[in-house]
C-alpha cells in the first residue's frame, strides 16, 4: 500500500514522447493500452485481494506489546512544547532513555514481562522508550501463550486476547498493556490490494522527452545552494530513509559519484528491522523507490550519512511502521527521516476494524510513535501522495475481489498525521511541442496533469479512441482534508486552513472534465500537505538504478512527492550541520508561524488558474492552500529564520 507514483511513467509518456497525442499508440509499451473501455472501468474499480502467507507452527515471527504510557495527552503536549518557539520547553529534547523514564512503564513491569515471555521460550527486547517490548519466537509458542491461532487471530475487548479463550497471563500484568500489534497481521482476513493504481507502484518508468534534472534542480530552485557557500554540507548528520523495499548500494554510490559528492562507503548503511512479513516471497531486493530516496538524500546533503531502516515488506502494516520508526528513534542517530510509502486508506481501516484485525488504538499508537520522534528532536517527513485530490479507497469486498472508488473523503492516516510534515508536489515551468500543439506551463504550480486538458479539449477523439485516456492524465499531488484527525493547533486561524477553492477537473472514473467553475467552501480536520516541491515527471529528476532487467538503461526518471520528501529531509541535515545549532526538530508548529510573518521563507501558490491537484486550487491572499500547503520553500531564508 504505497503512495508512490503509479501513473508517473504513463503521464511522462503522454507529455514527454507525446505518443498518444500524436495518435502513435504502441500497444506493446503497456498492456493497459490494449484494454477495452469496459476493461478500463474494471481496472479502475476492482482489484485482487492479496492475502498474507499462512504461518506454520515451527516458523519464527515477532510482534509488539505496547505498554500503557504515563499519559498519552502529556506525550502529545510535550511534542508540541519542544517544537514551539516561546514555550518554556522549546528545544529541550530528550534521549530515548529520558523519554522512557518520563513517559514509559516502570522497570518492574518490563522485568515481569521479560520473565513471563522467557518462561514460554519467547525472546523479549524492551525499547529504550519503556513503552514497547518487541517479542520474537516460534509461532506455536506464541499461539500457546495467547491461546490463539495467528492465521485467524482477532482483537477482543481484552487487549491480550486474540482467540476464543483469554490467555493465562496474570491480571496485574495484563492491566499494564495498552495494545498488542503484529498478532493479527497474519490473519487470512487481512486485506491488501494488487493493482496498478496508486495503492501500489507499477513497472519501471520511462523518461520519454521529459526535461529531467539532477540534484541542482532542487538545490538551485529552492535556494539550497547558498547553504553550501556558508559551509553547510550535512557533515556529522544522518538522514534516515524509512523503507519497505531494498536497494543495491552500488547504484547509490554510482549516482553520488556522478553528482560529485562524498562516496565514502561509510556514508550509507542499511539496517534490517525485525517485523512481521506479510508475504515473505514478495520481498523486493532492489527498489527504484528506496534507491531514489537514498540517492537524493545523500546528494542534497553531500557529506551527511544516510541510514536506511528497512522492513522488506512491500505490503507494510501498522506494525511495520511502528517497528521501523521505533528502531530509528531507539538508535537516536538520525536527525531527520523521510518516508515514501503509504499505509491505509479510510476504507481499509473500516474493513479491518470491522473484522477486528486492526487495533482500536491505531491512530493514537501512530501518533505516540511520531510524537516520540518530535520529543527527541527528529524532523520527520512523508510524501503526501501522487493521486491528486481524489484518493482511492477500498469500499467493499466480494469474494477475493476488492471494490474501490476515488473520493475526496478518504485519506491515508499516516500521510496526514498531525505529528509529521507532509510534502506535496509542484510542476516547474516547461514548454513541449507536439504535432497537435504546444503544452505550456509558465509558472511553478501545484502538480496536476490538467495542463494537458487544452489539447484534449481541442481533440476529443483522443479520449474516444484511446481508452487509456481514462486514467492517463490523472497524476497530481495528493492533498486536502483528512477527517481522521482534528485540525492541529498549529494550523488553527492560519489563512486558508479549513477553507478552500476548487474546480472539478476529473471525474470519479478518471475522465477529464472541461469548463468546470470555481467553487468555494469550508472543510475540517487535518489540512495537508504542509509544504511542496517539484514532483512532476515532466520536470522531474534522473535516478540511477542498474538491474538485471535493465542492465543497459540504468538511468530513468524519478518523480512524485516521494522524491520531494527525501530532499526536504536532506536539507534538514544541512541546516543542522551548522556549528552550535540544535536539531531543527518537528517543523510544523514553527513553520506555520513563519509563514505568517512579513518576510516568510515560504511562497504560497495562490493562483486559481492552472494551479490545481485536479480539484483544489489556490486561494488568493491566503497563506495555505490544500494542493500545496504553505507552498514552496526558500531554504536560505528558512535557515536564517528558523529558531
């Protein structure tokens, strides 16, 4: 369930090589081009459910026991306090051990759990936060202790009961548990979708005639280069890549050599993180996504270290997210992290909750983990997504088929969490000539592929004759309103937050809509993204990944909000490398203040024309817009203004 750019290659082929616009469709380039209109509709509304691999009694797996925190509210408040200028606790970061002493369970409680688990031949690894005990052992031993079957395990009202009978665990000990995650991840009722849509990524992308750039595209345009001239290189800092697919180090070092940055072998480390695997046979050893993240994180900050925290599970679960972030925070080495994977849409959450396969504390648990990162001074970033304003959401299940639709009312509950900085996408200025006319974008705008609409409107036969057009032009920066969270305090009363202007530019089934009128309205919840940068494949970036499948063409295009996010995280490494500077920490409470000041380091993209993520447009005179957040960043100004 990834937010990465499933359609970017398709859009690039349309705008870059213009094969469809010239009506020179070559079916061999993509099986989708051979689909009939009914076939396209089927692919846009249904997908096969991918079930987890059954567990044998002799297999080894792991899960997490999450102990009750001293006060969940106090943890959230502390995360905001250390991140908000003017607060008495501003920048008073804690180490993982200090966090555990202040907010975690007692050492007595942890010792009692260790003894009980050891009695059942299970290994226990308490984290320094004194809230999570990572447990590993044979499936049969776990089933016996919890009196369940991991292939059918479900949540009950008792946080330790996952079968028909309650486990034989002392009552005093069971009362110390907030929730347990990982035991239900193997249940046959757990769902994941297998589709080319933005739930998951499709095949390798082709660059076509897109005018791609390298590191300098980001560093020059967003005023990162002046930081280099001031001696900021990222030296002494480490950027964390949160990954669920692997990479080959040789590809990253080749790219770094091309970009003339430090290629010392010690710069790049891959740390395998123990966590339940959904389908072990589907692990990806060399991923263009992880490769891209590492390449650009290490080239934007040319002397920083890059540490990849890897749970090699292309179908990541909540447990995987908790484990990989907690490992990064437990190490306390990285000063920033970036994540290019999504987690669950609103529909998936509803289904898993109904099936009792998702802990009722799923939102609070994720918030607790990210709040811990903020309290330790880590700047965490995530890509907002690449589907535009309309997110895909699983609506129901029929047999082995998942049925879904695009809607404005769904959001990934990780991307829009209030304790992470969500990075959206833009398109840089460009001009491309085709036989049917020129495609022009004159100013940096929200990433939304409606810049192709004028040609489609002039030549409607393209849509009629080529069924792929139903989805070909539907890439864009995901953003809008997440109703899964309240509007965070740092967004309250910011001009543009909880109001919007929009134009309906695409139908629910992916067809272009022409001549739509601008509408205004109000919204509620967490507004996202927070900031943006170039993410469109047409104005994107070169990445290097040599594989057995592509030995002679290792260079391809990298794009999507998932290439913007690691560059933001790398910019943090640069700024943090100044002598005497404390970690920047969680951005959001401070950047929403800075954005409202006269000499703001952020430029909002407020235009109502040629500036949409296929629904939301700019709001003139405001600070915030749902398509691009606070807008684009001048990192030189940010480094000077950020306290």
